[in-house]
């Protein structure tokens, strides 16, 4: 791990970025209850906006086997039919198509993913378009997941400020099967606190109880929200909003991103009490903590959150007289091992020697992966890591082109050519402090 003067999530010029400032904790705002909403959900303009969002997000079709391209060909007719069914109250969502995908960092384990039909995704997006502005003002400032204008980097900045404030004990918790255990009736009651339109509440119930198809059989869904559903992240924030407000109301420094959350405390005793209170609140919501993945730890041992590993470092290895400013706490952020391994596995799969691609095609296939992963972790302490990975990516390209690991690729396809002619994304160029346009030569 690299040494440095502090975690680079924090803005270098204090006060220049209002999005980084700590917002004051606020109580739940009272807003006027909405009595009529269904007409705004099925409005043609809203349905057209929903369809554009679904098309932009991409993805495969549901159990009706209708793809995005096939739906696009009949979009006008389908949107009109959806408009009429929602207006007349005859709309019925189809069961989602359940598939199982490998868990991140655990390729042998799989998690269920529910894929609604394109038509149902449009309906869910139309509902989300109208629900989100109503509930967004009610959410707590500690919640960062799947909210407009909020991001994982903002969550990490909040955690960094709390660590620098002396909150060195961490409640690192994990919910057991959150999306599969959300109880429908309490969720609908929470939505009903702000919306009294029975047709909207009935639409929510239909989406939750649509069931799923797997192996040619239909299964009921008496609880839970399908992972992969357009509206599930909003439902999860509504369901956990009470947890957010009660924990922050007790004075705890909670940071939550969907069902992933941590609490930072100044003493071990405070952390133990925070864990007990969190367990009580979650049990009242019908949720349980994963016993093997929930723990109290200290920053000197480190903890993982949102793909990062945060830990106290040893500080600068320089003579005291050469250190201009010694930080109070040397906190370092680094991609966790599973994140690095997942990235390398993806690059390895796309640069397999037997894949018949030209250099342009090969680089076009890996550039989005390199850019996306690099932009996510670029503000951590990754200079040495990015340098090592970038050299490894170059070797993968050479190996693909010349069919063996040890080759003369550095002569026949030099790095400078890969960056200038083929536009390979350089991980090091993504680091804000370096801002390189090409890789260093030699």
C-alpha cells in the first residue's frame, strides 16, 4: 500500500465543493399527502420518458422473450396499450424471469436476479418517476444509494471526515438477504403514509406480488422485491428510511448505500451500543443482520465498504525535517482484493488469445472496463497499483496479438502506439493528480 499525506477523497481546497460539505442532520420533513397520482403515472409523456430511460439502460427481455429492439418496433402501440390499461385499472404485470448470476468475488456462489419484461420495466420506471420526487425530500442525509445527485464517492468523503474527527471504531454490518425478506405490507403502509391514491398502492402491490418464473415453473413472492427491478432500489430506500432516521436520531454516524451500511464511533462501547440499537430497529422491520458478516472493528485493522478497503497506514517514511505537514491520522483507501481480482478476471476474459479480434476491436472491448473501474477507484491511493495493472494490461494485449506470453510485442506494438494510434485508456491518466495523456515511455 502506498504512503501519502491523507485520503484523497477529501477535496484539496476546503470549501470549494459544496457537495463535499457535511450537511446538517435534519428531521423528516412534513409534506402534504398526495391524493391523486395514478393519472400522472399513466400520462403519455411520462410513459414516453420511462421508455427512453429503459431503452438507455439496456438489458435483456423477460419471460415474453421480447427484446428492446423488438419492443422499439412497436413502442407507440405498446405505450398506448399500457396507457389505457393503467387508466382503466386492467394492467397486470407478468412474472419476472429469474436467472442466477455469480456473486462478486465468489464465482462459485450465485445470487438471484429478476428480469421483468420490457413493458413492465416501462411501467415501473413510470411509477418511479412519480414516486421519487415525493419521497426524496423525506430521506435522511446518511443515505447515498440510488438517489439522484448522490454517489459512492460522496459516501466515502463522509466516512473520511468522520475518521479524521476521531471516529475510529466501526460497526461493519451486513443484512441477511435484504431484497428477499422485505415484507410487503409494511412497505405499502410506508408508501401510504404519503400517498392515499388506492390505485397507485394497488399497482405497487401487483408489482411486489407478480412472482417469478424459473425452470419453467411459476413461484409466488409473498415477501421481497426482485433484484433487477427498476423500482426496487427506491422501495429499499423507503423501507430503510425509518432505520436511517432512528439511528441518526440517536446520534449515530450512519452511512448507508442501499442495504450496505456502516456506523463510525469514537469508542468501542459506543460501537457496541450502536450495533445493539441497529439490531433492535432492524428486527422491528423484519430484517436480520448476517452473523458472519457483521462485526465491530478498528481503523487500525481496517474495514471494507463499497469496494474499498480503508485502513490506518504508517505515515510517510521520510526524515522528520522533510515532512512539511504531518496529518493527525494516516487513513488510506485502496481497492479491496475482490475488486482487483474481478477487474483482472474481466480483462483476462476479453483478451483471451483465441478470441479473433483486431487490435482496434480488442482495445474497444476493454476500454470501457478500464475507464469505468479506473474512474471509480482513481481517488484512492492507487498510483502503484494502477501502474502495475497498466503494465499487465499491455502484456495481455501483446499476448493476444502474438499468441504467447513472452514475445517481442514491445518492438512490434510499442506502448506509445497503443496509446496514440489505438486509443488505449491509460489507468494512470485517470488519477487527478497525475492527469497524464499517455503512458510514460521506456
